[in-house]
C-alpha cells in the first residue's frame, strides 16, 4: 500500500511537532546520507557476488580418476 500525499503530510506534521523546524535540515541530511550509504553497500555486495560467480565459473576442474 503506497503512501499518498495526505499520509506524507501527516508524517511531516508529526516530525515537525516532535523535532521542531530547526532540526529538519539536520534530519534530512542524516536520512540522505543513510540512504546513500545503504545503496553503496547494496551495490558493493552485488558486485562481490558477480565476481564470486565469475571465479567459480572460471575455476578449472580436474577429471576424476578412472577405476578399473
């Protein structure tokens, strides 16, 4: 269920009441940094999995010995 404009307005009013107008830029900056760091970590994890997959795919295999 997505948030609409009325819900976002209510959330904004509650945040202003709790933290005050002076703290809003500080909170916004911290939120932005957190989102950016999260995306960076997700991208790094995805890149690590791709590299790991390539290493496993290119790893040479030795044939099993034949038993008589």
